[in-house]
C-alpha cells in the first residue's frame, strides 16, 4: 500500500469517528463528535440518532459502543417508526431492543391524540408506550387522565388504570380500568360512573361508543335519568342520542317520584316517546301512604310525560298490564286479563274477565273501575253484568248473590265496602235473612227490582233496600233446591284470590 493511500484511509476513518457512528443497533450523526477510549462517543449540535426505524433529534447525546445504548437531551424529539412524535427532556435508548425511556415533561403525539406524562417507556418494535405516572391524554374534545397504563400505536388503544377520568363537553367517565380507543370506543373493566347532562350511569363492565353515543353496561348496571327514574339490569344497551334502549335479566325500573317499581327479565325504555315495556315475569309495586299495590302479569307498559311546569319532572300517566294479571293490596285483591292504572286520576281499571275482592265480597262484571282518594279506595263502578257475591255469615256453602247491569260501590275510611247500589235493567237478588239475636237462618229472599241498595258492616250485608220491586218473596230454605238458590252466572272464585304478594308472584 502506498503512503498516499494509507494517509487517505486514516483521514477518512478519523472523520467518520468524529462526526458519525454506525452499528447494528444505532446510527448517529452530529456536527461535532468525540470518541473516548472507554467506548463512549459524545455527539453535540444537530444530533440525529436512528435506531429500529425511529429517529431521535437532540442537542447532545452519548453513545456506548459496548452495549449499543445511548442517552440524549436538549431540544429532544423522537419520530417513531409508526410516525408518532415524542418530546421530553432526557432519554436513554437500547439500540438492540429498540426500547426508549423518555423523562421530563413528555409529550407524545399520534395524529389527533396527544399524551402528556412525566416519563414514558416506548417499545418501538411493538409500538407500545408505557407510562407509570399520571398521564393526560387528549383526543378531540375528550381529555383522559389515569395513574398508569400504556398506548398501542398499532391499534390506537390506551389501556388505562387507576383513577381514570375522561372529561368531554357531553359526558364525564370515572373508572379504575379502561381500554380507550382514540376512535371513540371505551371499554370498562371495573366500577365505572358515566355522567351526561341527562343521565348518570354505573356498571362494572361494558363499553361506551362516543361517536354513536351508545353504551353497553354490564354487572350491577343502572341508568338514572335526570328526573330521578332509574333502570337497573344485568345488562343494559342504551342509545344516549335516541334516549332509548333495552335491559336484560333482573331488570328494575324505579320511579322515585311516584314510589313506583317495575321488575322483569326484559325491558325497553324510550324516553322521547315516554314509554317503557316489560316482559318475562313482569311485576309492579306501587307504594301508597296507606298501602302497597303488588301486580304481576305477562307484560307491562308504562306511559309517562314531562311536566314542564315543574322543573321538567317526568310524570307517570298510566300503567298497563296484560294477560294473567294478579293484584294484591291488603284492602283489595283482583285478577283480570287487562289492567290499566291511571296514576294521575288514581283510577284502577280492570278489563276482560275481571274479578275483585274486598273484605268478604267478590265483585265481577265486564269492567271494574276503582277510584282512590288519599291512597285508599273511594268508589267502584262495575260496568255491565255486575255481580256481587258474599259468603253468608257462619256458613261455608251459602252465598248472597246480587246481579244487575251496573254497580256503584262506596268505601269507608277503613277501605271496606260500606254500601253499594245496583241499577239499570233487571236487578236480581238472592239474600239470606238471618235472625241477628238467635243467629239462625230465617229464609231466602228472592227478588227482582229496578234498583237495589245494600249496606255493609265488617264485611257482611246487614241491610238491603229493594226499590221499585217487581217481586220479592221470602222462602224457607228447605223449599228451594240448590239450583233455585243460585243466580245464573254465579261463580265463587275464592281459590283464585291472591292472599299475599307471594300469591301474586313468587319473586319480588
């Protein structure tokens, strides 16, 4: 080798070692560089470090040729292999693994997502950024804060843990574990509260789609509307935009304003239309001052409206129950195929084979309407084919029976029938006359009249007035056959009478 060629080779080697460094893990360049005998190369001014597809810019860097690591600081900026930008005060980088640790006011920007945290560990080969100190993540109008977690740049998902809070103009989320997608999907994996202007929600598992404004709440889930109504369920799917959704299993709809509770295994709720639907073991509880009304049926519906004159509170208009309806109050029991309860009018309306019991009386007809005052029954109207039946005192097989077109019944302060009036068409009656002093049966009064009034005491008939009677005959009982002691249409349905709320439903 000639002297000129040798000199050129040495000058080239010196220039390369002073201004740049190339290896399998790290390539570095700068305006000034100093190589030390211990394997450390110091770079100053316009430092550019390339490693595993990432580019690091700084004012100062130290590169260790022995273990392929470097540290850098001063106007620090990293362009990751996935096009994210990270800034901070200092970093150390492992050129073999591609792991970069950044400290000091770290800011990571990935398109429209910005994360701020005191320190960050970036695994460039997996494009995953870990933070173990409080981080603030901004995505559009949403700002997320959590104590620790990581960000996957490939999927755009943040895994956030401990004291997680998401703040948005339309909602706020509080949880301890969340997968937050920068595209607007949040998955919850622990106790979670979601607050919007119209709703407060809770679950321990589920998701929220910010773009579609939909939530799926699972495990101890509930939604509370701003007026106090609450919907509980094992699982709730709800559209916050449309204000409607479904609830599944162990569903409870609670209206605290009206002390009304509805339960089922499936429910739908539409806030805009003011409508809720319940099926699969539907049950209802209406708590009044004096008593509680228990209802069960195949399905139930509730209709409500907004009272704009009273702070936009939602008022229940009516409740409907369909098929195999059973009702229990301490003072009143009933069965039918269709029930409508008008809460604003305190009217209980029974349709399709209705039967109602009060004290010792059975009342049935085509329809039965009962109005309440101060939470107690006030009066009852039986429309068409009215029939009232009562067991004769001290008897288990004799029945007072009166039927006519319509019946009006009136209640005393103890919620017991005090009197009744039948009118319209032909009023037929079979009434057993008892000698009150001896307690013996005097005879059987059979009558037909245009109108009839009855008066009651302690669940028994003690007086009957026949108005404009066509006939009224008192027979000795032994002169009448069993058939002659029975009016057409008579049926004693005591076995169907709910005796308690457990007769209404086996589950409350």
